[in-house]
């Protein structure tokens, strides 16, 4: 085993922003290198301690990427509701045309 793993993702399936969000969750234990080359983004995780990479790390990273992808989809689908709730909350604090 090694102290580093490298995995490629297709940006047509997983946009760079989602990949960065997913990789962020591993910052405590790994140094992260993200390289973008055309339709492929490569993520490299290297252990900070120099120890062996856990055997399930690739699967954990893939799950994290899938989770971020789903979160982005939910954010997009509920954006209108979120904006309406924020507007309503702000109107409670400062009514339109009024001041405190």
C-alpha cells in the first residue's frame, strides 16, 4: 500500500465545484491536490502522517462526491423556496418601506 491515492472524475458527471466540496471533507487527515485537465479532474489524497492510506478511502471519496452532487441538485431544486423563506424572515425583521 501507499500513502497516496489518485482518482479521476469526469466533469460532465461531477462538476469541479462539487469535487472540491467533497475533497474538503478530507482536509483534516490528507493533503489534497486537485488537477483539472479538460473533461477529467484528478484528485490526489496524501496522508499527512505518512501512514498507509485506508483501504476504503477511494470508496469514501466517491461517496462524498456523490453526496455533494445530490446536495447541489437539492439546492438547485429548492432555491425558490429558500429565497422565499429568507425574504419572509427579513420582512419580519424590517418590514418593507419601514425602519426600526
